């Protein structure tokens, strides 16, 4: 509960229309994708709602956020930031926590076309940013979660794998200058932005050690160490001619595929051949996208309905270990060069060009450019969530996929998770194949308790597999319980992480539920 | 989704399956062409809390249904601060199959059934409609006050011009233009006059299902008694109500046409000739109820199968109203046929057009919100470089013109029929 | 023998602890004359270590006995004097003999090396495996590879620098507390051997989980932890090469073309040097440098292209044709060679190191001023610097300029080299005056000294928000609470211990 005087202090900052403690509003922040999983993980019934915040507040500026955070400090309230807000880690995790909904901070502050970066506020979406930067022939990285989510959240606070990561990297590595409200309410500006003379966004490191080091890690601190109010993210060249011509009516859109863009589905007979192919394609530095998605996932990505997806699935039984590739070019010459390399590599790696056998609509190109392919996954059961997520080499990612399949099949047999024959895998390469991550999108029914429990049990087995087989740390190792489980197996990192929390937020004013808790609380 | 009328409880499964992805707040993702015109929901654009989105209202409905929350003034305000424009549903269903608009409508019906709503402004017009058959409280005898003496009306025509309350009493210029065009093009039509009752749209949008059912029955009876086979309306609200909503309550076989459809047909048949130059740069606003909301509901008799455990599969496939078959091209084709007129498009058009802000009972209950929304739409229109904004709905016309006036906006507004008439005049 | 010396001998053995004046003097000389060092301090002891366990023990001792430890990994003199003690009570931890190349992994394009591994040692080993290192411009052969990566020194191939931290990947580190830690995916689960058996190669620098300790260690000048190995990102070694050039009278005339190349991700090595620096890179003696410099345009953009079999030739042909088209469109003359410089001359400065440090070739002494900015701002800084050169009456002919685009073109390293004859005290004094004045004025103009060595640190931290300093000090207090690591460096003054 929030007391009247506390509420009034917050109301004074943003005005009465921008704060609420009405249950009807609060409930809409408690309901989340996968909240039911979190409830089960925390030994609660599998409800679609997690905790209700004590209040929701809508600041419009960094200064207002600083004031809000200071009020929280004054009254011992906690806060949890929220931008586009997809996923249970956006929920508050403890009572007396206010949700700071950053929706009103929705500006693209700057697009530096020469130095290839954009500065964005929390509620700019990936699609919005892409639409604006492509006017200058540029592109932005978008996470697999889709174009509707916040690039700021992805860059500062979440794991950031994406379908185009081969050429647009990992969100956490695309960060330049950062504006950050610490749990104390102080404003921390990273890198050149923090200097008094001509502050600028082009770097977020230094002087001296980079404070990005305490900012996010691999998976993001989920507002557990403050609120990011602006971030400069690196931009990338748009992969083809930056044209976007789309006609027709939903869902039958027709996309005029811009010049010099091409999808390939290249089929490999086994994991080894796929491993080699992923490596070789990336070594030649030609891809816009380069990933492995299982047969089912490919069928889902290119289908507009369940019926279509299943009809594809029954047709394409010859797809074994398909590599999905997209190349793009600025000129005819570049396009021809890349196509020639692809042809050579298909031959060299023993692949079969399956592209023409799959019905790839022109709009799938738009969806690929806009990072919307992953969203097709929801067509099937209406809900999925991934397990695993570790990132290192292509070989490790493939090994993870191989080792996971029998475990997944076991849980499919038990009946909790939907049957994808244990094959549901998305494995993406990063930065020209220097890294790869693997996750197992796993379909379940969020409305059926036994399915929710089934997913949780399966996910736990996945986490155990990663520990036992040394497959990296999964995405969802966050919060005290998980950290204290994994930490002792990983250099006791949780001790150091907790020290950071304690140094910057001893009283846990920034909701620690999806980060780590300071034990210094008085 | 289907012809079948459902109660809120019937949507529980849909509400529980919302993934809170917020697609409902944006135009379909592949249509986004700028930062400025990426969003689609007037309600959340104005009020910002998630509760004010399509998905947010589904959560509220679920919370109410499962008694996590009870009725409150705030709840009613949130539920009714929505123009029921259906844009959320189009965006949601691009890659999913939930029904936020239907849930909102079912929620409003429940509120009314429970005696908790609608809001006083809605109650007022519902009462007036009951008393004088129009929500404005105007005298039924004045319904044809707009009719100029030189207009030829054919009492026995099988084609009726269903003028609609707003056109009859508030946007007479549309009725006049429509009637004159019909006369010039040789289209015989009858008018119902005092016998024309409200189509029921404003009542239905506010959740007054019981009242609307009486109206529907009465209107269908009146149409039949007059030997009407084709109903033409120049009002988008009447159009979608007659075409999409009526069959859910009472099946009928009247042909429902919007004036733009008839005009397009007349052009094709050479019965309508547009010769006079109208040198305007025009942008066209798709009324929600002429566009995405006019798509008829379809019958579905099937069941949800689980061929693979946990994978739900409606057999046969469930028909989805995705805005695919709204009336988008007839108005545009008519505009394109006007000599000297240049049509430029806004970014948000057709099934993902931004609402003018008037619908769903908002203009009556929250006029400021309605005006602000229209202001946003005007900005988009002005950004096209157009000097003229055109639409096909008297309700949109009123709200957009109110906004032009309030903002002193550098743009003129015309109904499609007014421009057609200009192009026909000697 | 002091108690400290005895305890150190107990840890590393007598042969590895040095207190002789001449040994201490050798270390002292490395930085004593550096303009960055205000008041040079001689170390109390020098300790050579080879094992991480010894480092841990020494740091625990430092915590117990309150002395400062400065790690040194390079045999080469550091032009930035990062190994200069800032505290009276300092021992040097010499890591130069901790120099094993632990892993070279062609498949995963990485290597794992200890801090004492030098460029001269590593280049042939990785080349043999078909790999290339991402290095600073023609490094000294006896320079530590680990140090350059830890110090965020600029690399010459911007398109391979996805993040400012590249090419540094994972690290093993002993924090100031004496605790051993591994960063990134190397943290686990599993030992390095177990990870490698599972297919991993310590490639992901991020994490573990929700923090990136490697970023705190990097750029810290040894104030957070002492690194015992790093994994380093490598690229594939080209077997077909071509160098292209653009020359200009004015720097501004090169920038649009360079921006286009960066946006298209064309070119491997990609940087701008002035005529003096180009000559210094290509020629070995002062006379040859002077001669060549006179024949060169004031500014040269160097573009290295590379490809590998079986597609190398096709790649080079495609790249050259594209570059020619862009050059034509922008009215740029793209040269296949410049007078008196062969393609081989330039190629040899890549994927190579030198025993004759190129900045010392011209006059024997050099002091560098460098900072981060963006390419479009560089002409302004150059103008400022030139005005200061004039005002201090330093010879403008003895100034080198090096502009290195970084992080795929998002920013750049801008470097001025003040060349002087170290035995001419008069000139040296002028050089120092220029150095000090220019450093301050450039900072005042917004030059971002992201690597603030020596006297720069105090000036730089005065010019950033106090929240930055406070945050850094909080971080320091976590990993080195007693301030035993390079005490006094950066914003970690003695009193902040």
C-alpha cells in the first residue's frame, strides 16, 4: 500500500493525470506474458497476474524520474521501470513498489547519420527507429522479441539476441553514451556524455574503466540498478536499398522487395554439416541474417495461420538442418558478388538450396527486415517461452541443441509442453559468427496449469543441463534464488554482483526481484 | 470473429491468452513508416496507462470477470474512453487471433446489463433515441428539413437512401449533396422520413444491446414494409451497423451500400460523369466504420480441436475480421475520377487508419478527448501537403471540422459527396 | 631485508624479488621523463611473478600491509607511462615472464594469452594458424598484447570493432582483494577445460549474467585487478591484399569518403595520417623520413583491402570496383600507389610489429596526446592544436597526426604526436609546454580523454560530472577496497582507500 502523503508527493511531480493507484489500472501492469511461469517458479498458483504495483506513474522527463526516485528514497518505496514492457521481468516483485511507466518518454533525440548512431528514449520502438534511420540508409538492431519493443530497454536492460545479429550484433554491445538515473536519484552519464565540455553520445566508456561494466551484463539488470532514460545505440547500414513499399490489406500485404535482397534456405543433412556451414558463411562476411531455426520454426515463420503452418510442416519433411540466410547489397555488383559466394559456399559445404521449395511471401522480406519473424511463433499455441540462451561459439550452440532434444522429448511425453519433437530451436550467429547463442522456444498453454507447471519443470531441467554440460549461463538466471544456485558454479559471481547492488542501492530502492538483493537493508 | 453473439464470459479464454505484446498500440508493424505516425490507438495516445489500450481493456475485462476488481468510476471511464475504432483488433490479428474490440464491446454490454453503465451522456442519448428515434433529441418531423424542394424522391423505389440521424440533423450538406447526385445520375430513391429511426449504432457502441435489438427489429420491419431491397447510406456508422451488426441479431437480405460504393458503380456504368475540374490536393480519411469495422461477421460452426496436445486448432479455420475487406477503394476511386483533383495519402490508411476520435460514444461523453484525437488526425492530414481533407462519414465530418475550427488548421473539409457534386456542376 | 621483502620471497622465491637500486632504476627510467608523470616515484621493490596464485598471495599481502602494486606486462617502454607509481609505497609486479600463449583456435578465431605475451611472440604463432590480430598501428614487438587490449588502444580495422572493448573478450583476473575471477562466458559453468570440451571458446565477453566486469577491468590502468590471461578476438588472415590511398591537402576533403567506406563496411585497415606519420611508419631513419615526408601530401587516407582463398580475388575485384565508383561519385582520386611508397611498404606495417618504434624513428622522442571524438570534429581539434603549436613556437614540422576511426565508425581516436630530440633540453621543454597546454585546451574544447594517464587524470576527472567519479570510486571500493592496485591512478587517490 502506498500512503496518501507518499502518493501526493509523487502526484506533485507528474500531475494527477499521470499517476494512479486505482486497482483497475494497477491490474493491467500485473498481467504479463509468462507471469504464470514466474508464479509457479515462486511456488504460487499459475495465475496470469503477478504482483500489482503500489502505483503507476508516467514521468515525461529525466528530471521527473530523478524526483520520483528521490521520493522513493525518502519514503522507502521501491520502483520498477517499464518501457514497452513485454515479459514478467517488467513486473514489480515486492509490495510497496511503484511502476514507472516510461511511455511518455518517446522521442528519438538524435540521429547522427555520419557517425552512425541514434539516441533514443525508452518508449521509442524498434520499428519507429528503423523507419526513421532507414531514411538515411541506416538500420538498427532489433531483438527477437520484435519491432514493437524498446531498443533502449534491449540495449540497456535485457538480453538482446536478434534475427539480424550476424550483421547488427548484440544489443548490449551496441551501446554508446548512456543517461542513467541511479537508485539514489543521481544522474549518471556514461562516457563522453558525462563530460562538462561538449558532452556527446559517441562513446559510453571512460574516462578510465567503463561504467557500462556495472550496467547490464549479458542479460540486463531489468531496472534493478536504476532507470535508463536515454541511450545512444550504434546503427548499421540498411542491408539493401532503403525502400519500403507495401500495399494491400492485412494480412495480405504485398511488399515490393527492395533491390538487392535475397532469402536462402539451405538444407544440411546433419548437425556437423550445419556447424561447418554456419561457420563458413559467417567467415565470408556476407550475411544480413544467418541462423538456424528448426523445420517447425521455419514453417511457422513463413506461415500466416496454424493451418498454413501445419500444411508446410507436413510438406517439408526433407528439411533436416536448414540454415536461414539473407543477403543484402547496395549495388548490383555487390549483390552479384554475394550471390556468387553463396553459390560457392553451398557447394563447398554440401548444402542443398531449398529456397525455391518454400513459399516465401514477399511480405516475409518485410517481416525479416523488421524482425517480425519470431512473432509467428505465437500462432501455434498462443504462447511460448524459450529455455537456455547461453552464448559463446557456434559449436557450443549446436551442442546445446543436440543435448536438449532428448530432454525436451521426455517432457513432451509427460504432456506439459507442446510437441515439436524436441526440435524447436533458434540458434543465431553474432557479429559475423564470432559468437552464437541457442535457445529453445517451447510452446505451452498459459491457461492450463499442468502445461505451465510442465514448462517450468522442463526449464529447470534445461538449466540443470547447462550446468552439467557447461553450456553457458541461461537467459533467466536472475533474482536471488537463481543467482545463488548458479553463482557457486560460476566463480561466485553473485557475491560481486550483490556488492554492486549494495554499493549503489543498499536499501533496494530499485526493485531487486529480477536482479539481486542488497543484504544491507536496514 | 463469428456471427454468434457472445457474452463477456465467452471471451475468457481469449482474454487469458493476451501476451501483452502491445501490438494493439501500433499500426501493423510492417506498415510503420515513421516515428510520428506509428501508433494507432487514440485512447492510449491520450491517457497513456496500459489500461487504455486494447490489450489493457482485455485485462480489465478479465479482472472484472474473475472478480479481481469491482466496478468503479475509473473503470467506467477507462472502458468508455475508447472510440471502439477497432484498430487494436486489426493490429493484434495481423499475427494473432485475439479479439480486443469484441471484448471491449462485450465488456460494455456487461456493464449495461449489470446496471453499472453506460455513462450519463450515453444514457441521455439512448433515452432520446427511444423517445424521438434519434440521439440528438430532434423532432422526428424535422428529419427531412434538409430536403431541398427541387429534389426528386421516388416513393416506390426499391432503393432507399438511409440518411442517418447525424446527416439528417447535423450534416445536412451531405444529405443534400447525396440527393442531388442521385437525381443527376438518375438514381431513383426513396426516403423514410419520419419513419427512419436511428440505426442503433450509438446505442450498440455504448453497450445497450437490449435496446438496440428492438430498434433493429423495428427498422428491418420498416424496410420490408416499404419494399426496400437496397439501402444506401452516406453514414459510415449506419453502414457498418446495418451491414455487419444487424445480421448478428436478425438475419436480413437487404443489400447495404455506402454512397461511395454506389458512386463508384455509377462511374463504372457511365451514369455518373465528372467533368468539372476540382483543383484540390486532397487526402482521404478512412472512417473506421466504413473501413475495418464494416467487414461482416461470418458464420462458423466448428470446434476447437487439439490434434497435437496443447496446440489448439479450430476446425474449420475460424473466420477472422482483420479489416481486409473494408470499403477502402470506392471512395478513393471516386476521388481519382474527379478532374483536377490530386489525391495524396496519409501514412495511416485503410484498415490501419487512425480514428477521427468521435466514435464509440466518446464525442458525447468525452468531447475534449474526441477533439484532441481529431487534432492528431488533422496533423497527419496537413503533413501530406493536402489543402483538403475528405471523408465519408458525418460523424467524422463533425469531429474533424470541430478540430479544424478549434485549431484554426490550414485545411478544409469536405464530404466525398460534396466534391463529387462540385465536379458534376455545370 | 624488510619484513615485506621476506614475505614476498616466501611467495615467489628470492630470485624473483628485486630491491637492487639498478633494477629499480631500470623501471624508474621507463617513465621518469614522460610528460604525463608529474613527480616520478621510484618503486620500493620489483617482483616477478609467473603464477596467478602468487599474484593472489601478493595482493593479499598488499591488503594486509598497505602497499600499492603496479603491474607491468610489457618489456617495451609504455609511451603513456601507465606503469608509473602514483604512491610512494609501491612495488612493481613484473608479469613479463608470465608469457604463455595458452590457446590459438583457428576455428573460433581467438587466442588465449598471458599478460607477458608480446606482439613479437604472438604474431608468428597466430599467422601460422591463419589468423590475424586486431592491433594498434604497428606496435612495438616487445609490447604486451594484453596491455594494449586492456588499455582500449585503438585498432586499425574499425569494421571489426563491434564494441569499444574489442578485441578483448574474456579475462581471468585477480581483483584487488586477492580473489580470482573469470569474466564473460569464461566464468562458467565449468572450468576452462570443461568449457572447451563443451565447444566453448571463451568468446562471449559479456556477463556473467547481469554485469560485465571485463569492462571495469579494461581501461582501469591496473587499478581494479591484475589480469592473468585474456581471450582475444582474432580474424582470418588475408592471403590477398591491396592497399589504396587517397591524398588531400585538407583533412576535410577525406572525411566524406571515409564516412562512406565506414558505412558500407568497406576496407580492413582504415585510417588517416599526416605526411610525417606516414613517412615515420614507412621509413626507418630520420633522414629517410624527412625526405619522404617532403614528397607526400599533407594528409593520406590508407585503405587496406584483404581477401582469402577461394574467394579472395573476387572480393578484391568487387571492393576495388565499388571503391572506384564511390570515389568517382564524390570526386575523389583513389590511388593504387603513392610516390615512393610501394604496396609492400604499407602491407608490412599491418599484421606486424616493429623493433624500431615508429614514433621514435624521426627524432628519438615522442609524446602523444590522444582522445576520442568523432571524425567530423577532428578538423576543429586539429585547428586548435595547430594554434597552440604556433603560440608555443614549437616546430609545426615536428607534429604527427593519426586519426583512427573506431567502433565501426561511431567515433575515432585522434592523436597528436609531439616529436622531439630528447637530448635537446630546450626543445624538450618546449615540447612539454606544448603538451601540457594542448592537453588542457583540447579537454576544454570537449576532446574526450577516455584513457586519462598520469597528469591527465586529475584534469579529466575535474571535467566530468561528480557522479561519474563517485560511481567509479564505489566500483573501486568493491574490487579493491584498500586501494592497493596502482594507488593514486585515475580518480583513486591515496585518501580514497
